C-alpha cells in the first residue's frame, strides 16, 4: 500500500482560490442557520470548523467522508443544533478550508488530529458522527486513546473491510455522472445508486475540487481485537445496498464480537446513506445512546428504518 509522503493540497494557488469561491457561495446557499467559522491548530495542520447551536453543552462533531467537508452535513445542522452545539469539520486531507501541513501516513495520525480538534474546542464528552472515511477517523481517534468522546455514530464507515473493487467502480461511475447536465444527472443517480448526484450544490463543489490532490492512507480492515478496544457506546448505520460494505455480513460480525454496539441496516439506501436518509440519521444521532423518544426506537441489528 502506498504511504502518503506529502500533504494533500490543491494543484495551484489559483485552483485553490477558485475552489474557495465556490465553497463560500455554496455554504451561503445551503447553510440553514447562523454559523461561526473557527480555525484550530492541530499536529498536522489548520482545521476549519463550522459551529452552530447553543453555546453550552456536549457537542456533536461531524466528520465527512472522502472528498467531502463540512458542507456535506448541511441538512443536519438545523435539527441537531436545536438542542446541541454542532461542530461540522473540514477534515484534513480533503478539499475544504482546512490546510494540511504534514503528511498523514497512518490511521493513528488521522485520529491524532481529530483529538487535537476536540481538545482545541474544549470538548470532554463529544458525540462524534463520521461518514465513510470520517467514521474510520472517529474510530482511529478512539484507538489512539484520545478520550474526549462519549459516543460514536458510524455511518457506512470505512475500516471494517478491505476496500472492494465494486466501491472503486461506484466512485468512478459517480464522478462521470456528475459531469452530466442536471436533469440527466438526477436520473442517473438511481442508475449508479448514488444519491449525491441529486445534490446540486455538493456536486458543484465536487467538480471544483477536482484540482485537489488527496493523499490519505487507505484504511486497512480492523481486526476483531481492535473493534473490541473501542470502549464508548457505538451505533453503526449501514446502507442496505452499500458499495463499500456487505451490510448483512458486517452486522453479523459485530453482533458476535461487539454485541453492545447498536447496528442498523437502512433499507433503500446505499453508501450515500447520509444524503438518502438524512432525517433518519439525524434522529439516530440525537437519540443515541440515551433513551429514544416513543416510536423511534429500533432494536439492535435491525433492518428496519423505523
């Protein structure tokens, strides 16, 4: 496996500036509530955080997947920020307003910058929700002994199986379809099983980010022993048609080795679960690990979406 020896970065200053122009406009168009932009220093670079919600309380920290940033969570900010501080993060190594200064060669280094973010904002009992590579980063933070986390929500996360070839094909199909005119692109979303293609603002941001060179390690599959090392409450939400994971096989594995984890397979969704079922995912974040409100609880290892 190739080990990154340079930070992720845009190909040129002009490419970066063009991306920032699109980023700022899409943020203004999509963000539903007032937000404060915060930059914090970490061991690997400067991390941009968008903060919303109450000034006090244990925060919900949102980590996007590969190629994404805080804007990918725009549908979540308003419902989550009604009752909790919300910190939507531009991950290091991904296109956004964070600036990576050192290579990220290992999962421990990825988890390390997440710990630095939590320390910088004074979080002691954060609920970290991570999608895909963001889920992997959240687990790495725990395996590194970073503390400061009370619960994890992992949404179709990386790191729980070797990267399959079908995921590479899925990602390439989505990239090609993103170049189509809007109407045709929306139609192709169902064909290639990628709900992000219906998100016009996010697609525009993705196109602008093609000038970004991502240099982040590919997550190896966790061993059973590593999974057992995670000591905080964990819920895992899986797309029934995920191109990244075999949802049924992973649910069965976790039922065996981590029976305290809450696992849910969401019907009718794929790897783009966060944009295909945002209301469900937001509800699960808000009600975990405490008692869910009446009518919303779902048994462990459920395949129902309510």
